[in-house]
C-alpha cells in the first residue's frame, strides 16, 4: 500500500467554459424554428383512462399538435423493454415490462406520460397541456413492495404470471447457511430499509428532437451519460429505424448519477414530435416534473440475519429483501437488484450466505441506477449487521471487522456470491484509519461531548465496490497539422475526463496538452461508446486509450521505418520521437503524423491518416476491479432535540493507481455528500394514494454546505491486477460507505439510551421520536 | 405561466384603483412566494399590481419609542439597519433567519406579513411586539390582524403600507427551520416590556401565528426560570407526516428556552 | 387523508337532516362555493379554494351514496381543479340525538392529487381540516340562525 | 408587453418582453446569456443567481417587467474581464470546486458578492452559512468552501491562513 505521488493540481481543462458561463447544456441550445413540448402526466397513481379530450388544448394559442398514446400506436412507434433483465447476468427469468412512450388506457404511477403538447413557446405548451382533459377511472393503489405481494393487492400487470412479482434472485447456499446458523453461538435479525431517493442532478433532464426531412434522419440533443445506448434503444425499439438514421448528441451534462444512464420517454417523444410538426422540438423538465418523472434510486426493505460466535467469528449471513421496482421494469434496474445481494459479503471472509431479493411492481416511479446502484444497499445491510453483532457480543466494532477481514495474502479471493477480488488490503486500510482517525482517543471526545450535554457516537465502515462493466473503445487521431483528438467512448459529465485522459495522452506521446482536442458525446463522431456510469471510465476508458496509443505508435513506426530508411523492427518510440535503435536517426511523432496526411508519398501505400483505436473489456455482472475503502465517522446528537451533527469524517480509499488525486478526492467528497443526504435528509415519499408528496425542493431536501462536515480524505494505492494501468474505479465510492457510516455512528451515540434501530433518513424528527419512545420504555421499566 | 399584465403603481391610491378596476388582480411585493406559486400554476391572477415603485413604502425609521418599517422594506435592509440594531436587534436577527441571502435581497416584510403564511417568521414578531399594521386606509392592531391560516383582517384590495413596532426592553427569536424549504417548523419570539412578557409562536399553529399565553403567564409570575418545563401538550398544533404535533410542541419548548437564553 | 370531527346543534335531528340535504344551505356552508345544483342522486358544484397565494377552482360532482334519514348520510365525490389537481373522497355524517339537540359527527377520507399534493404538502392537511371545520361551523351557524328566526 | 432598458454586464440593452417573462428567461433567451441556469422552480437551488443593482437575487423569481429602467444586471458572462479569469473563478478552478459545472455560475456570483460584503474577513464557517442559498450535487461543497476562501483572499479579504491551505 503506497501513497500516490502527484503533481500539484492546477485546474481542469474543461473548467474555463463553466466558470465563464460558456458551458453548453441542452437547454442552452437554441435551434431555428424551435418549438416546445409539454407533458401531460397522470395525476393518478393507478387508473384506467376512459377518455382523453384534446379539443380545448388543440385550439389554444400557439399549439401545433396534441398527441396521445393512440397517435403513438397509429404511427407504429414501439414500446421500450428493460435494457436487460437479470437473466443476462445469470439470474432468474422474470417479467419485464414493455413501456410505451405514451400510455393508452392504463396509468400505473403518478407521472406516467399520457399526452404531449407541442407549441410555439414553453408557456403556451404548458398551458395547453393543462387543458387536456382526461377521464380517469381510479383503481386501488399499492406503493410498498411487500404490500404489493399480498394476495389481495391491486395488480399492475395483468399478464405478469406472478402477480406483482417480476423476479426473485437468489445467491449463496441456503443449506450451508442454515447449518452455520444452527451452529453459531449468537444470531440476530434486523429489519433494514434503504428508502427511495431522487438522483436530482442539478441540471434537470432536457432534450431537443430534430428531424431532417431531406435525409429522413433524426438528431437528438439530450442530457445523457450514454449517447450510444440512447441511440440503440430509441432507434431499434421506438422509431424502428437503422441506428445510422439517428444521431445522438450529449453536450455538457449537469450531473448524471445514474439518472441519465438510460433514456426516458421524453427522449423519444421529442424526436417523434419533431417529425410530426416538422420543426425542432425542445423539452426541459421543471424540477417538479423531474421529481415526478425521473427514475429513482434504492428502495429496498431487508430482513437481515447474522450468525457468529462470541469470539467474533462470523459464520453466516441470511437476507430476504424486497426491491421496489415501481410501475415498470425500466432501464438498468437489474444492477441494483444484483449488487444489493452480491456485495453483501463485503471485505469479510463470511463462509456462508443465503441471499434472496424480490423485485416487485408498485404504483410508484420506476427504480433504476443511482450512484452506487445496489452497492450502498448491500453495504448498509452488512455494516449494520456487523455493528449490531459487535454490540451484542460486547466487542469493539473495529475489532470485529478486523477478525473477519479478508487478508491481502488471500488474494485473489472469491466471495460466496461469486466475486473474485484481485487485490486489496482491507485490514491494513482499517488499521490506518483507526490510527489516522484516533479511534483510541474517542472515549475522551465522548466524555467531552457529554460535558456539553451531547451524545457522541462513532463508526467504522469497510466497503468494497465493483467497477468496470462492459467494454469500451477509445480512439486517438492525429489531424493533418499534427494536432490530435481523443475520440472517447466514455462520457464525462463532471468527472474531468478531458483533463485526465488528455494528460495521459500528452504524457505518453510527449505532445503539448493544448494540442489535444477532447471529443465525446456525439454518435456521429464517436464510432461506439458505452458512456460513463458504475465507475467504469478510468479502467475501461483508460486501458482502451492506452491500447489506442499503442496501436497508433505501431502505425507510426511503419512510416518512420520508411522515412528513416530503417528496419521496421528497429524503430522505437520514446519522448515523442520515433528512433532507430543504435543510431541517431529520429523523427518526431507529429512529423510522422503530418506525413500520413500528405497528398502523395508513403501514405499512398500505408493508408491516409494516423490514428489508433483501442478496446478494453470487462465482464458483464462480474466486473474486474474492486475499489474499496474505510470511513470513520463521528457524530454528536442532542438528546433533547434529536439534532445531529456529523462532526468528523475520515475517508480512506484504495482506488488502485491514482490518475489524478484531486479529481479522485472530489469524487469522494461528492459521493459522501450524496450518502449524507440519503442518511439524514432525502426520501421520496408517496402517500397511501400513491401521490408524490416530495414533489419540490421545498420538501425534498438536498444537503447544503452547512450540512457537510470537513472530509479528511486519503488515497492509498493497492494496484489493480486486472488492467495494465493498475487503476480501480472511484465514482461511487463515497456514496457506498457514507450512509451506513453515519447511521451506525448515530446508533452508537443513542444505543445507551435504548434506541436500537433507526430508518433512513434519520431526520431530526425521526431521531427525536425514537429517543422519546425509548424514554417512555425506560420509564415503564 | 398564464398571461398576465403588470401594473407598476407609483402611488398607493393608484395601486388600489388598479386592483379594484381589474377584478382578478393580486399585489406583488418581493414576489418570493407569489412568483413561484404562479410558476407552478397554483396562482394565476390576470393583473399583478407591483408595489415596489411606490415611494414611501420602503425604509426604516425610529420614531420615539416605536420603530416604523415600510412594508416594502426588504429583509436584507432590516438586517443592515442601524436603527433596527439599536432599537430591536431581534428583528434583524429574525430577518437573517429568513431563507437565504438571495431571497432576503428581494423578500419584504410586508409580503411576509400580508400573506400570514403559517410558516413565515415575521408574524411571530408582529404579534409578540404588538405591532400596528398601517394600511392605505387604517391602522390595525396585531391582536386583530391575524385571523387564521393565510388570513388577515386586510380587505381584498387593502395594501399594507408600514408596520410600527413598539420597542421592547428585550426581545429574541429562535427558530427550527424545515431542512429543505427553510420555512419555520416552529419559531418563538419573546419580548419583554417592563414586567410584561409576550411570546409569539409561528410555524406550528393550526390557525397560524399565536401567542403562547402559558409561557407569558409563567414568565410574568416567575421570571425566566418559570418558563422551563411548561406543558405544551394541549396546544392545537399543525400535525403532518413530516412534523408531528408532538415534535412541534417539544420544539416550541426548547425554542422558548433558547430565545430566553439570548436575552 | 382522514378528517373527522363532531359538534352539537341545538335542533332536532330531522331539521339538521333537512339542512344537510338542502343545496341552498350546503352552498352557503361550503367555503368558497360558487355554484351548487341538485342532480339526480347528488349535486354538481364549483368551489373556489384559496390558500394563501394559491387559488384553485374545483368543479365536480357529489353523489349521495347512502341516506338513512335522519341518521346517517354517506357522500362520495370528486372534483377537478385543473392545473391544481383533483380531490376525491367519501364522507360519512352521523346524526345522534344528544341532550339539547343533535350531535353531528363526520368522518371523511380524502385524496388530493396532482400539483397540490406534490408541492403543497405543507398546506394541505391543515387547510383541509380548516375547510371542514368552516363548513360545519357555518352549517351550525345557519341552523342556529334559523332557530332564532323560528322562535 | 413591456420595453425595458437594462444595463447588462455594463452594456445597455433594450428589450421588449411579455409581462410574464422572468429575469432568468430574459437573460437566457433574448439576451443570449445562457450561463445563468435554472435548477428548480421554487427558489431553492441558486443556479440562477445574478446580481441585480449590486445585490444577489434568484433570477427565476424576479419578473423582468418589474425592473426599473436602467437596472443593473451582472451575470457570470460579465465576471471575467478581457479574457482573464476573475480571482474567484481562478480559485474555483485551482481548488477543483466544480465538477459538472451547472451550479457553478450561481456559486461564483454568490462567492464574489460574499467576499465583497465581508471586507473584515471570512472563515470557513461563515462561508458554509452564506452558501445556504446554493445547491451543488457534485462536489460535497468542501472544495467550494476552499475556493471561496482562496478567491476572497486573492481579492484582499482577510482569511485565516490555515483555512486557505486546507
């Protein structure tokens, strides 16, 4: 384990445009003759549509078209299936929904898209949308996953053979786990909930559809993490056209966090509308529309059990969980379902696990990936169990973790859920954290807090992440003047790829950083790409980029051998020069590049142009790098008011070889902030009728500067062995460990008062209520 | 938003006349509540009578034992005012607890009080200090002014022009803010005039702002110490999924103590 | 959302019952009622709702689902408030003879949907309770006035 | 319709607009200044913060037609001068105080205003409190707080040494 050595950070190449207001987000784009789309959304959580009357709306000022689900069918537009089902990852068959871009006769959640209005201006479109009259016949509503499995629960999908159950995923060994539980000295069981949260990128989703009648070709400008994925889904499933007839452009994107990893119906609707009205059509979500129509994250209830001996040896874990899918099996809902189980063994040598989760339809917005995607749910379960177990047997929670931690010598280590960790020093990380965070000095801080009337609690959290799904392609291309472009298959929306990848290429090729143009997010210029999510870009993008560089140099050698009149095998590349071994003959790479573009000469035989492309591949469902880390957290609680202050936060992260420590730490800070939001503030709430009651930032609270502690972040390098760069992912790390770190620290503070469980978000009211209930129990006893 | 017209009134009379003539008008002050409501479509007046250009509605002046604050005075001006700081510093401290800097640069005292939003801060001070509402046509005592949730004694076309706050010997405000919106879940304003104690509570009352008479009596009789441990369980408080009445009652208890501790 | 309450009117149950079935009385008692018309089995009504800066006009139908004169009345109804959303619900009103008159108790289950539910949460519960109270207070006042007039 | 004469980033601009037009829409539309963003509908997020007559406001809640003739509007586009970044912009870049960049214009305007209003000095605690009206979903605020302090120091505002280096 080493500390990364890094040059001083001087800013990112992409910063300037954002700092000067020159950034170009989708809503900043204005096309000629642009019209606007407004949505008509279901106000009912579950209802039959008896009729839609568009006559008033259609006659309103500025209205160009009012379109409904019947028009979708008439125009032959197809529904959208799940991006993939668990079966692709070796899971069960399940019921996957086909979601039309506008519903026809049945709404299944508030926010279901019922109709659209296209008008000259945004205001005119919205006002007309409000005038579309829909006759609903309300149906009974169910919003909770477990309630939806009751025999008498209202059913969402008549043709789903298993009621509201889409699928049940099982991992582990039930018999071995039963035996472990039978033999263990201590077993305990807890009910644990990861509530639904709203990703809430600060830029609401936005898109512009363009139809070029001359070429019969579409262009979609959209705020997307994965433009090629959007293109595939929309072209194949909805428009039923060749992918080459759809260009998807994702310009600057104001935050993704998984929300923009998969298309939403609006992305297809604006294209269809553009063809219908013969003009570009723009749609930008308002925040209340975003909270209503965006996919949401998490939403899992768990019955979790742990079996261990009094010496702290964990023998087994058993889990039954219910994941709330919402009304549709939509987009990339599969990864959270999988990872919420697969990551439960965490950094520990748990010999037996028996893990089950049920994915269930309810009358709520669809669930999909959100930063961490199942990993925070899994980590919440195992780390809550570890703390409960430590409390039960009276052992220091750090000690309990150390006793069960996978040793570095055991690498590669395969978990009972089938993940093979290649590298990591989980115990070493814990020990460093205990030292840096002054674990031993906690008692003094707790006593000092007591003097101020505060309860102080601490926690130590170990976590592991899986990163690097699917394959990726990167390209490096010299231009005729010797400058070069990186054509990236990944998609940066805050992660700083333009800086990091350009710096890597500048270093490798010894070219000036400012001679590099970074290109991404346009399916016409990027051959193929998978976009950015699941902490995949450093490993897959970085490795592919390195291979692109290697391919480019190999090709450069062909030219160098000719112009230097040397044996091809004797040509080597170093310091930006192609040199003939053992001689002083050399030519700069940029000169070789220019030769490749001359209208005559060796390029005639070698082929015009100098570029290189590279590919890197991960495996679906079993991604090949495992970032990991430890969070130490201390909180103070006011026992009278329930007010919580997160006072100390120490994050240690093994991200393999560090490409840019400042950017890595920025990712960790942001992830921890989202984790803190989940732990203390954020919860999507529906009332018993399925009405969304957290429909604006007046009710849905994101963390603000004042909520956040100062985070002390340290990066430690345990090089990854599954890729030539030795890197591991970073994007989700903070979000995985932070929620449980905060909840465990709060519980550590209040457990002496008799509060043994708290559901997220642990709001002040929730903690206050728990403290009062415990007080009454003590009074009664 | 719906289409609507804006009339920028230059006199109070002109504002009232325009309001009456139109039939579907609303007054616009800082717009921090009204404009978002109009954006959501939940308010759709045909005419906005903008009061911001009327001379004399903005400004702070100390007049003897009274502080007069124009209704169009912004929260940021209340915070910055030397007169407020010397006469009733608690009003400046309260203004500083309203939303955030950007909102305080627009939001006005009159807007907050005219709405009688159960969750806005200033009604607590108005009630506890026994302020007088000066309108375009009359003077209304605080005790007669707040008539229920979002309701005041103002007639539909009546404009709040200024508020006159008697200067207390001591005053303080403590607030529990909603973590997302920043509105008061509970807010307690205490004021002492000689031996007379007055306590106004905002954020939690079923009928909006109210005076906490139990606390006033206890303070009168036993001083600050007597306000500890009052039974507030009988209060009729707002009760919703996010903030149950029991929490609000407890919060009023500790906010009262916090406010008294500032004196 | 559940709403419930009770109060006592100093009139016999039969008079209270009659009032509860009189559109004129109802129209005067419903806060913001702009129009109420008797239909077959119920009423058609338009109600203007004002909560602070928020104004919404609801139009809808009320159906008398059960009527056991003069004891028990079950009403269901739904109204659309345009951009504000909709309201839908059922209410049971029970009249019980009590010393000095009639005890009127009500229990309602109301669903508010759409924008009001999404962004007006901090307003809805308290306002609904207030409106219910206003309705019955006004009904009570009307009955009492009648009492004075008739004596 | 209302015709307005405004001073926008120092230039006089004359525009005719509907009475329902919000200041932010006037800036982003007819005036072509798309650096000011909209992140919410209820004045919570601060992505739309500009300075109006020298004071920060949420331009999504200001009706353009209520502005006085000659009103002075300063947006992110007017912060850098002659291509040189303002010290606060520079500090945001050097401290990695922005990721996706969507909220950044509102933060930069807020930060400059904050530094100018606190000639007596700034601390991390004050900065965190004063950032209450601005939401960022990417950074966790830590680097923003550092940047505001560093930028303020570069503007001549006293800042504890320890906090700049943090």
